[in-house]
C-alpha cells in the first residue's frame, strides 16, 4: 500500500509503511486490496464510514479498479453498520472527483487551502443503503 501511495501522491503527502501499520491497528479501520494494484483504506465509526485513502498504481488506472474498490468499501462498511460514507478530495483532483460524483457522492462541505499544494478539500458524502448494491 505504501508503494502505491508513494506513486500516487506528492512526496510530502506520501504515507510510509509505518503510517499504514498504525492506521490498521486503530479500531474500525479496514483495507481492501485489488490484485490489479490498488487499495482503499477506510474507517467505520458508529454509523459513519470515512474513506481514509484510495489509490491505484499509475499503470493500472482507468480500468475500473478505483470504482470496484469504492463499491466494495461501501458494502463492507454497510456490513459493519455504517449508514453513510464520507471523504475528502482535492478540488483539483478531477479523476477522483469524477469517480466520487458518478458513484453518488455529493459535496457537503469545503475546507479551504486544506492540502499542502494550497488546494481546497471538498467534503463529500453519500448514503449507504443496507441490502441494496452500493452503486451510484
Ligand atoms: C482516483 C483513482 C483512484 C481512480 O482510479 P481508477 O482505477 O483509475 O478509476 P476507474 O478506472 O475505476 O474510473 C472510475 C471513474 O473515475 C473517473 N476517472 C478515472 N480516471 C479519470 C481521469 N484520468 N480523468 C477523469 N476522470 C477519471 C471516471 O469518472 C471513471 O468512470 P468511467 O470509467 O465510467 O469514465 C486514481 O486515479 C488514483 O489513484 N489517483 C491518484 C490518487 C488519488 O487521487 N486518490 C484519490 C484521493 S481522494
């Protein structure tokens, strides 16, 4: 996961193996790995799930891996009791914004100049419907 993260984010935002190990030791945190070279880390707290990070290695992108991981994370979080999922995404990250918008997420907040590059973070959220497939 650290390797894919390093290839996917600016150097000052990359999480090393220790950061992943720490996260995975926290209550409610789970990781999903995709054999094509992608992963998603999420946390369920009571009835709310948060996507902590999601990345697909550059040469495996645009083949459906990111969406597959997101759908699987909603299903897993729903099984763990979550009724909504939220996340933060940079306003200038068009690939991720498209993925989330076409997966049913809507903007519910804005954190100005949240990231190291000065970009704003959009807070996005969508309901998780228990029993139903977690599609858009
Ligand atoms: C965002 C990311 C995880 C998407 O993974 P992916 O496997 O390429 O995504 P998918 O192939 O499942 O594409 C799903 C949707 O995302 C959007 N998308 C993906 N790549 C895109 C691009 N380069 N430009 C615009 N939209 C894009 C499209 O809406 C796409 O749906 P479509 O195929 O029906 O058009 C990947 O680009 C990535 O790892 N980026 C770097 C890390 C990152 O930004 N993580 C998210 C942090 S919030």
